[in-house]
């Protein structure tokens, strides 16, 4: 793999091997074979008289897909050298297999009345659906699980917040993680609601060839049911190709999830730089070729970079694919072949982020020291209690005390409280407030 052009198939090959079952050339060919066989079986089940004797061969047809191998995929690629058409090569391969099994009289029912995009625009959403179910969603849920574990571990631990990079009202470590948990959960729910649609309707989407051959059959209804059996929905009004709006929506949803995780990576990187988190030292790892002491947040950096690469491709795919010239042009064909690229970078990023989260250790001493060094943050609490008590211009009073006062300490706050013309009970209430307990809900 040292000569691989892309790091997906080189440096990161081990991290993306499972994606080969969904997005490789082999996978696309295999899914095309599945769709062709599924369609032929649906025609048989429709009761077309000419296919009556083929009904007893359904198991044999299934075996063409179920026993499909890399050798079979290579055989199709060899046929393509002659046809210069990838889907036609699949058709000829299936016909050859059927002829071997004594189905010579029914060969022309393979790819009957179809255009290649009926196959491609069903195979691609099908492989995507399988990938999302088998691989993407489990990985995302694993990441969510880790964040929830950290939330439970750090619940109630106070930390200084930063708005505009400046000290602000304290929060808790667990709550800050819950921000990302909620954002991810919301996007995950949206993703689950998005339909995965296929295009199936002939050369220009109207079932022209189907209707002229068998006008008594309700072909749109047939196609709806056939596609539903694959676990997909059919786009009912199309040109020769899918309009890809549904695919764009899925990609954009995945892109939003990636963006949220970039945000998480940057926050974790910043917290590590602030020494709020330390990283577990791994024996024999090197942080810097020049500075032996360094333990760099490389997992979060790697994840951020790969999420960014994924989103760059996602943006292009989502913007390009819904656009085509009239009923068909070929630009979508070369583009959809790259569908696995953003998902490969996403899975690399998932693994790096999960590794990074597994290596962090909270530095409570640093959190407590920062809180103690920033007593000014309780000014918000004091001025709101004073508002409650109808104290004159409380905001202005606290602003005069705290704004730009880098020497403000606990004693400064306590002395200020004593000057206030409020009851002893209110003063007691104010004295009880500290940066360590002024955290709102945990």
C-alpha cells in the first residue's frame, strides 16, 4: 500500500477495510447483480406467462447473487473491456450464468425494458442503506455512548466557562459534554427519518417500454412494491436518472454531524491546551521529533482534519448530484463512484476521536485553580440578587467593581458585599456564592 494514491487505501487502509463491502468497485458490481436478480424474480412473481417455467429456478437465480465472489466481479470487468458499458457487462454475466443452469430460453428477460440507471440508481441507495445500518450508525452510537460515559463521570464537576475567550459564568464538565450529546442525538433522529429512495422507471422515467410490451400491467405499482421489498422507497417522477435530492439530504445531514464533531474536537483541543484535560501517556509514542516532553492532542487534530475532508466532498456531492441536463447526462456517474470517499474519511475521524476521548484525564486541580482565580464571575449572581431586592443600579455597581480589575479576589468580593445597603440575610446569601458553586443546573 506504499504506492496508494489516496491515504484511504494506504496509510488508513486498515481503518476503512469494512467500507470495501459497500463502496468499492466490487461492491457496486455485486449490488447491481442483486438488483438485476431481484427484478427478474419480481417479473416471475408477476405471473407473466412467458416466465412460468422459470419459477422453479428462483433458488438458482438467488445463488448467482448469494455466491457472488471477487472472481465473478473480475469476470464482469473482463466483459466490460468488450462492451465498454458496466451495466451491460452485468447483464451478460447473469445471462451466461443462467445459460449454464439450463435457462437459455429466458435470457432476454434479464434487464427487460430497463435502462442502466434503473440498476445504478437502485444499487447505490441500497448499498448506502446497508452501510448506514451496518456500519455508520453503530459507529456514531459508539461515539455517543462514550460521550455519555464521560458525562456521567464528570457530572457536577465545576469549571470556568469562556465566552469570547474570557472568563464567564461557571458551568460543569458534564453539562458541556451534554451540549454535544444533544446536538448529535437531534441530528441522528433527523437522519433516521430521511427516506432512502431509488429510481426505477425506464429510459426516461415513464415506463415506456414496459407499458408498450404489457399495457395491462400497472408498472408503477409493480415498481413501488419491488423497490419496497428492498427496503427503499421509489421516486415516482424522474428523468432517466435519480434526481438525488434524497441523497443530498442524507449527505448534508451527515455533514452537519461532522461539523458538530469538528466543534467537539476544537473544544477538546482547547481544553487540553488550557490543561483542563491531560492525556494518558502511551509507552514508546513520540509527541515531537524535537521536544521530548510533548504529548500532543493528535487524535483530535486527526479527527478534525478528516471530518473537514469528508465535508468538503459532501458539499460537492450534495450540490452537484441534484443537477443534470434535461433527462440525462453522465456527470452523476463518475461523481457517485466517489460516494464512499467522505464516509471513509468520516470513519477515520470517528476512530481518531474515540481514541482521543479514551485517553483524556480530567485535571481537577487546574479547574479549581482557574475558578479560584476568577471571583469576578460571581458578579452576575450578585447583581441579579440585588435586582431582586430593588437595589439601585446593581449592574453598574458590579461593573465598576469588576470590569478590567485583574486583581479581584474573594476578599475583594466579600468586602464589597459588606458595603451594600441590604439586610444581613441577603448579605449572608451573597457571601455563600462562589465560582465553585455558581454553576446553575448540573
